[in-house]
C-alpha cells in the first residue's frame, strides 16, 4: 500500500484552499479572459502543488522532531501519542512554511513591481 499512497493525491487542506483562493482572487488576480472553470482548475492545481510540498516537508520535519526528542530524552523513543503530536506540529509548520514561500512571497514580489 505504501507505493499507492505516493500516487494518490493527499487530501486538500481546506485552510490551504482558502489561502490560495484568497491570494489569487484578492491580492494577485488571475487573467481576466479566463473562464470560471480555468480559474478553478488553476487554484486546484496550486492547492495540490502546495499540499504535496507541505506533505514532503512535514515528513522531513516530523522525523527530525522525533530524532531531536529522542536525543533530548537519552535515546528513548517518544511514545505513540507523542510521536503523533510531533508529526502534527511538523505538518502545521510545513504548511505555514510552504504557504509563505510559495504563495505569500508572491504578494510581496507583486508589490515590488
């Protein structure tokens, strides 16, 4: 099943979808000539891209967080609930970082023009 999960898109985080939609409809704008379907497809594609990037970053951050916790606790691995909490924190951090670099920085770059 592991290889299937890599091929299947991760579920879109509603907060990521809202952020992408808000930035592209209010701050950056989309081409006037695009149809509603084209706009929706573009936003969905951006949400998918950000979701995949955050998922990859979260895996790395989660492993690093568990490794750091283990090191701080004399080599003892955290229990399952602690690992789950560390991975959840890593996911939230990854989403914030990817939204910042892939979306919010576009607003600043657009303002520079």
